[in-house]
């Protein structure tokens, strides 16, 4: 059974980070196995190409020059993770009061006791695989009442072909702390590699976490599993911009464990050629008097396939919840496809919840109007698509990051 489950990963070396946890992860993975199209949460996700691959261990960091052509030029603290390991040559961290950054490999048992608290609420094969084969993890902690004014940019770059990278990010915000994280997932001269990433965040009372995430993996595979735990009066916002990848799967799981929380999930996914981009979200409202807002937009062309599956669960006694889901998609080709499935499960009776999804093509009348005033067809299409995603792009915290993302998406 073990050999069958790990067939594509048989050439990889088990992690020596938190060894006992790694062994437990393997046991859990073997127990549940990898998902297939019969699994409800994976029925739209094509994993066959991934499991036909034979991946190797990632190589040591080798980049000597920051890949400016594929990243926004932000003058902020930056951590470069190349093939799952820290590239010390390109990493540039300012000394910021109240901000602590540590590596899993250097932190030992003390950190091991702090991770997996939210992850343990879920059974996920790729998260178990990540724990078993973990290359490196970063722990970021912001102390009480500290508000970090500049964003922290974390670059995950894969530079070798046919390798499997398992990376991790753990974020701890103490009471009244604030942090903005820019995450870039990119490839540099690589193909057929697999980046399996896990983010876990603990947001304490009155704390605020903002994440802007860009994925541009081209001919590679990327699965990102995110687990967020919110306490009372906290705020969490994530904006996900998925540009390219043979397979991109975002699994976002949020436990709202306090009252008066604000939760916001936004995303844009542009799918072309044979790319496959899948966004799965789950918001668990466990306490009353909270709000969650979800807005995802897809632009699909050629033979690309996009997926949006969002679920909000309002648990018993979580009264006075306001939860809103919206998903809009534009198909630019007769061969492009999108699967949309917004879901609400409500077990309380005093709530305001709604969800909706639309799929269509560019407005022919709007295109004709622009062309009749001398605007070329290509420019007219670009203008309409910019307008389509503008409300989400405007939520990006860093202006240079926003300009770069818009340039990639349109």
C-alpha cells in the first residue's frame, strides 16, 4: 500500500525536520490515500498527469540574480525560497522591531509544539505529504501591538525540472498585531516540477493579516493548502491571482473562532492553453456576529479549464452571520471550460447569507461601442477585461505589486 501511494514520490528523501511528526504524516497519508475524481472535493481536479510523473529531490539554491522579469520590483524585505530551501544570497531581511523570522530546521521542538493546531482539524493527503517530505519551513511571528508598516515578500521559485518541492509557512500574529505578506510562486527555466506548499496562520484577538498571492508556474504543478485560525475582532484578507500552471490547486480553509471577525477572500484566475486552475475555499463560521465576503473571477481561453468551489458553513449558534459569495467567469473560446459550485450550509436561523455564480462571454455591444469609436478589437477586449477584474486588483495593498499583477493577468 505504501509503495502504491507514494509511487510518484519514491525517489524523494523523507524529511529530517520534526522526524516524529514526519512519520505520523506518512501513516496518515497511507491511511487515507490520495484523492481521485470520486472524491467530492476533487471531482473537478485532474491529478492523472501529476501521478504519472516520477519526481526527484530538489537541488540546492543556485540563483545568483533576482528574477526581476518575473517579479514586481518592491523595495521591501524579501525571503527567497528556491527549490524549497532559503536562498541566502538573494534573501534580504531588514531588522524590524517586533518581527521574528525563524526556519523550521533551526527551531526544533519548541516550534514543533506550535504548528499543526489548525491543520489537525482537516484530513488532506497533500498536507500529509508536505509534512512527510518537508524541505524547509519559515515561521513568522509578530509580537503584541506591533504593526509592520512594510509588506514582507516571500518568493517561492522552482529552478529545476522534474523535482518535488515541499515548503511551509507558519504565521503567528499576537494580539493587536498587523502584517501584510506578498507571496509569489514562480518558475525559472523549469518544467514538470511539483511545488506542494502549506500555509498555516494563527490570528490572535484584534490582529490583522493581509496576503496578496501571485501564482505563475507555467509548465509546472502547484498545490497550495492554507489553514487560517481567527480569534475575536480579528481581520483576514487574502487576494489570490493565479496566472499559469499545468495544475494549480488552492485549498483555503478558514476557521472563524471568535466574534466580530472580518474575513475576505478574493481571487482572479486566468487560464489558457492546457492550464488547469482550481480554487477551493471553505469558511467555517463557528462564532456569532461575523462577516465573510468572497469574490472570485475567472478568465478562461483556449482549452483551459477553471474551477471555483466555495463553501461557507454557518454552524449552530453562530447567529447574526453575514456571509456573501460571488463568482463570475468569462469564456474567451468555444473550447474553454469552467466548473462553478458556490455552496452554503446554514445551521443557524438569524443570518444574512447569499451566493451566486455567472458564466458568459465578453459583451458584444460593449465591444462594438468601443470599436465604433476607433478602438481596435484587441485593445477593446483588454479594456473590458481590465474592468472585469478591477474591483479585485484594487484590493492589493502594494501599488507596485498591483501594477505587476495587472500586467500579467491582462
